[in-house]
């Protein structure tokens, strides 16, 4: 198959959707398919794609602003003669998706790891019904929500769980060297409202009232960095809550911590929880999309309501004080990830779905 992935996300952004596209693209290339990534020139998305050995087409900011990118991409689509186009953003669907549709690309799909369509917005309904041939998502809860819209039949939305590649050897980060005697609670993500770090900081303050043996650490960068650091200072947590900055590889931190916490307000299928489980770490996570499909409550960790720092603090205290529970949850989580959420399983499911969609379209034409 000839497959194009389209993602005009901001040049400096590289989140779960972009990571999925690069991983999926590289797996499809390894399976012998012809893949191209289309996005903004100089973007982190295309940088990662090229490093993964995937053919890429970058559109400059000037081209994108003037609409000249339609001509450039039209030429690329003509040369590539893609069987399938997979879009990330809604605007990708309404621009490049429509262009590909008009040029005769057999299958136009969107891949959404979060709810991306507002039921009340007519333009979303039109683009979903008249441009797309299907949606790929990574959570049954998202599929159920879309089903309630009544826009398309049950087969239109396909759930394909994310997969990860577990590194063969990870050297744990030595937290004990910098913070001797501390039990380490680790989290990672963009320093943005979605990740709920304000509530994790509040939970740390609650726990700090009765104990001084905990260290909270976060990897990531974002627009809330100064605000979150000020919150830590205001609560007197400077010695027990640290910001590690952005890291290209968080596995050493995951391997070196005692417990992983996801405090998000919403997610799709959070890869970082999978990564923590792959490092045999117990997890405390908020009850957001995908978490209950990934974790098993009381067996791989504990699930708590979002935006409730007291519940978050109670769950952390319950696990961190019980070494046997930490070890058991970590072991069970690892077994679950290696059985249900491998990269090879994701790639096989994706390839099978794309082949089926293409065969159905060609049979109907």
C-alpha cells in the first residue's frame, strides 16, 4: 500500500498524535509499504519522521499561509498516488483530506486519540460524513462517544490500541544520589492545563504535612512552567517537588522512580502510563479516557477521580507505604503491557484495518 500521513501541527509540538504517526509509519515501512509524512517544514513531527527513515514532505510557513501548499501537496499526491491518506487535525481533513478526495485517493481516514469533533458544529459533521471514510482511535470510550453522535455506522470508528517498544536495557536514573532517603513519585508530560499538575502539586502539599520522605519529580516543558513553579514555592515545596525539564528519553526516570502518577484531566490512551508499566512501576492515574482500558484497578495500580488532590494524595500514600503492593502492581502491569500493548500488535492491527478499508472501497467502486 501507498500511505500518506498528514499532520500540520505547530512546528514545536510533538505529542501523542505525532508520536503515534511516526511509530505507525515506521512499522508500515518495515512491513514493506510505501509511506510519506506531510507537515510543516522544520517541525518536530517531520524531524522525528526523517530520523525514523520515513520519506517526508515539508511545507514552509509562507507556503502554508498563502495556500501555495495546495499546489505542492497536490503534486506530491499525484506522484505518490496514495491508496490511503491519514489525517491528524480537523483542518487537515478539511484541506488535504478534501484535496485528496477530489484527486481520487481511495481511502481518507482521520486518526484521533482524543475527542476531536464537536457535535454542535456543522462543519465537523460535514467533514466527517462527506470527506472521511473512517476514524481510527485508541479508546473504546471515544468510539462510544462518537457512536452517540449518530453521524455514521458502528464500523466507521475503529479502535486500535497504542503500542510501545520496550527498550532492551535501561539504566535507572539515580535519584538517591541527589535525594538520599527519598521515595520518588514521578510524572511526565507537557506543562499544560490538560495534565493536571496543579492538582498533583496540591496532593504533594497534603502529603507534606505529615511526612518529609517524599520527592515529586516532573519531566516536561510548557507554558505553565513558571506558574507551576510559583505554586510549588507558595506551598513551601521547593525541597520536595522538582522540575526536570524536557527529556527525549524518560525511561531512565521511570526505571529509577518508586511510583508513577498521571494527574491528567483528559487523555486518549496515555502512552506514558504504558511506558511506566513497561518499567514495572505501579501507577496512580486519574479516571480519564483510556485509563480503565489500559490499567486494571487494584492490580496494576489505583484509579482516582480527576481534579481531586485529596484522592490523589490518599492513593499515593496507600501505595508508597507498601513495598509488596508496589512490586506486585509493577509486575502485573508489565505482564499486561507485554501481552496487550506491544508495537507489533498495534502494527498488525493497523495494517489489517487499512487493507480491509482499501479492499472495501475498491470493491464498491
